[in-house]
């Protein structure tokens, strides 16, 4: 059993995307920051979750296969 299930449901695509950066705050909150936003203003810096559809989504594991 894994704890990934509920997180993926709550966060959507960003939870599995190679372009996400997790920001942990001192108060224990976690923010999901999209690194694509740094070079493309059409992406939200902090996506509204759950992200159900995104043209920039790239699965983390697929990104590793390309290398
Ligand atoms: S590209 Fe889309 S799915 Fe990936 S982190 Fe950014 S907003 Fe989330």
C-alpha cells in the first residue's frame, strides 16, 4: 500500500509531473510550483489544484527514460 493515491487525487497531474517543484513552508504547508512558469507566462506559477488537464504535463518516469 502506498500513500501516493490520496495525494495524486488531491493534486492531480502536478503530483506526477517532472516540471513541479515542491515548496515546503515553516508552518508545514506544501505548495506545488510549476517550473514552466519561469519561462512561459501562460503557465501558472502556483497551479490551482487538482490540475486535471495540462498541455505541459510530462510524466516524471517518462522524462527519465528519454535521458
Ligand atoms: S506543467 Fe502542468 S502539470 Fe506540470 S507542474 Fe506545470 S502546471 Fe503542473
